């Protein structure tokens, strides 16, 4: 069948297809140009290559979301940006081809992938064989994918005998809209994959009711909703709603992409309005919202769930969407009934891909931010380790660990001083840069990146068993670590797993609305020494941390006289770039020994940095912090001039 005839048949059936063009760079480019010459269309091109001058960079594709295109080209000759590939597919309407340009088929899996620098914590691109082989297997297995390989005969898609497509999405939207209009009170939840019209439906409700308040993680993400709401779009940011005086009144609160709003904030919002509509995307490249919404809504009363499953721009039998869902594992983890004993075992992409795939789906259903970037990291980034619970065909728990530490002492010292921040090593670097323990970066550790247990199996000890298995097999390391959004329930879990709290950040995380907490579990004697020192320092600092962190701290009396530990941290603030918030407690001890004007105003009198800047005629926060560093240096010189000079000279060598 001629390409034009096949494309016309696709248009009538409401479907889109993938065509893979694998070969040397110039040959693949020539094939793509030939397709453009034959088929009229918009031809959105995603590429960083210079031979595609009218292209959009993979990192900039989000600026095109919400628009529609006829046909697209994704250039993966140098690297595969998975999220952008999925986003491009989402912009293509029925009757479109998506051309995927790749290196020659036989060497694609061994070619360095420039996208790996973005997610693998590597300085130079690495090959990503496990992910690429996964794609190749799906391409060969799908009879609806057209495959053009240089020096090979073309493989044509099998013909589909489909009826003429009539989009059913508007009818589904109208039915749900009528139910929402008739809803007396409570919370309605709409979940949908991308491209199903949930934001449009929310806009229709706002337009019909005319007394709705709209909120979202950002106003920019409400463009589709605004189109349908028209003049009745009344938007406020989530925190602005809660801070408003008087509190805004509305018959409906509409929360678009609700799963991306911190749960504590969302819970407060839901309590304040008679009717609430929560919408969130599932099975998407930005991370899934289904697991989050199920857990969040379980704590609410009068919740009604709706699901939009009819696509707006293509048929429900679309081959491209089906292939993409398999390739990037967009489907949620299936709920298995546990039969027999649950085994705990390690996994890796080379020996147990199917099990690891189930583990990824489980993590994606439990963590909103899990995305194809994480899939790529899991399969091919160095230093990844995995533990699974269940059987090979029935995974009910997953733990993902990342190797950290082992830094050169010179680099670790620069990290401690705030002068360097290389890629990766989240906890190891934070323990050095914020908590002040250089050895945390030089010791070897494994960080618990994600952990998830199937909902039906929670509270059965599987999570703790996964952590224990990882601990037993990490005896070549100095400690295990975890970073998490602090809640009492989460901290109790990690305590039961043998961890000790060693740091709490001073800012609430945007993704969780919680303070970032870090805990470690010692393995070696060196790890035990670090754990004891860090735990003791946090306990000593607790007297002051309540000023900047809204949590209940242990207020037991601790010696607050300056000691050797304090001197190193103060010197790092005075003569290097250690952060102010990380130095807050030790500066409180210093100001009571050697008071200085700005230090006293901020730390003792509790004046805001902005007020102090204005009073001291300083240009802003940065200038205030610089002045505080100078005052700290002067205070240390006053306390012990010889020691201060030694520290100043030692730290200047790191610059």
C-alpha cells in the first residue's frame, strides 16, 4: 500500500503509528526528509542536531503542550529523551506518523547516549543497553510498527480492519459534567491519562457554575482549563487561598493536577469548600497520580470517583499509544493476591527484567514523581541496586537503592565548605555540606531512593524485610541512608528499620509540603562513629532549630559552650561558603559568646533578614549573609586570633 493511502486509512480509523528509521546519521536524515516531502502536515521535529535547523530541543518541548500537530519526527540519533518522546506523541492527532530516528540497529544499544548525562550522574555519556534492548524487542514484537533499517528490507505494518472512528470523548465528558452539576456536596475525583480532556471538563464546570475557584501547582498548567472556563476562570495559587483575608468564597474549588500539590496543603484546601473537584493525570510522562490520589482520598468522606478513558485526538485502539505505554511502562502495577511465602530477592535488568519491570510499576503507582527518567536510571545508570518482594511473576514490594560516597578527601572538603556540588550523592553530600560531616562523603554508603509495597500488603512487614535484606547485603559499605519528607508515620517506619535521624532541612519541600529529613543506619565502625556524632549534634542543635523549623524538637538541656566541632563549622561559614541556615544553631552559640550587631539582630532579637538589610542599608539577602560572614570572622578572631588565622589559611587552600 502506498504511504499516502496507508495514512489516509489511518485518518479514517482515528489511529497513529510509529515508524523507526535506524541507520547512519545522513541516511536516517534523508529518509525523514523524503517522508516530509510525501506527506503534508505540521511535522513537529524534536532534535538537538544542527542538521534539523527548524527543530525544537527536547528540553523545550513542554512549551508546545496543549497544541496539536500532524506528524512528528523524534531524533534519537545521539540520545533518547524519554519524557520528550512521550510528550511529542501526545501532541499528534489521528492520522499522524511519529518517525523515530536511531543509530544503526546493530550498534544502537552500545552507542553512548548523550541523554544519560542528565540522569546517570556521569560526566560523559554512557551506553544504555538495557533500555535500548527493551525498545528494540518491543519494536520487533509489534506488527503495527513500521521498521526501516539501513541495508535491510522495510517491514510494513500489518493492515488493520477498523471501522471509521467517531470520537466518543465529548459524550463521556457531558455525562460526567451532568453528574458534577447535580452533586450536592463533597469531593469529586477525575483521573485520566493525558489527552482525555479532564482539564477541559473542569473548565466546562467552571463555565457552567460561574462561582468556581481554580487552583493548580502553577497557573501556566491551567491554559486548557482557562480556554473552556472563559471569563469565569478565577485562579489563585494554593498557598494564596489559605493565606487570604477574608477567606475566598466559592461554590466549587477546582484543583487541576491535584497530585502535584503537597498533601498537607491539599488537605487544608479540601476542608474549606462545600464542593471540590480534584483532577490528576495517570499513566503519563510526568509521573503517575493514581496511587497518591487513592491514598489521599481514603482519608476523606463523601468522595466520588470518575474516570475519563476515551481519547480526544485519537481512537482508543491507537497503535502508537499502546506501544508507548509498553515502552515506558505507563500502566499501573497489577494487584496480585499473595499466595504462599513472600520471598525477598535482589534484582537487576540483566537477569530479571520482567521482575524489575513489575517493581518499577509498583514504585510508579506509589510515588507521584516517578517518571520515564527514573526508568532509564533504574535500567542503565551505574550504582543502582534493587530488592523485590514476592515471586518473579508476582511482585508485591520493591526497594531501590543508590550507591553513594567514596569521594576523594579533597573534593569532600570542598563540598563541606560549600565550594563544590558535583552530581549525585544526595545524602552523602548533604551530610557534608549541611550537617557538616566531611566523612559522610568519603565513606561508602547506599541510599534508599524509593520503597513501595502493594496496598493490600502494607503493614505486613514487607517494607521492613526489604530494608533488612539490603542491610545484610551491604556489609561492604559504611552505612545505609534515606532522605524523606518528614512525617511522624514515616519517621516511625524508618526508626523500626534501625535508622537514626541525623538532619532536618529548614525549608519545606514543594513536592511533599514536608521538611526534608535524613537518617542513617551504621554498618561499619566508621559508620557507627559518624552516626553517633551526627545524632548528638542534631540533639545539641535542637534547642535552636525550632526557630526556623516548625517541628517539635527535643528540648533537653545540652552544653552550648563553643567546642572544637563548633569552631570548624563557624570557620566554614566565615571563610568559605557554608549556608546560613545550616550554620544557624552554631551561630546562636557564637553570638552568646561574642555578640556582633547583625548577628544579634537576627539571632537574638529575631529580626527578619529583609528588615536587617533595610536598616543596615544593604542591597538584599546576599549582602546580609556576606556581612554575617564578616562578623563571624571578627568574632572568631576575638575568641582566639591564632586559631582563627589557622582556619582562614586552611580554608583558603580549598578555594
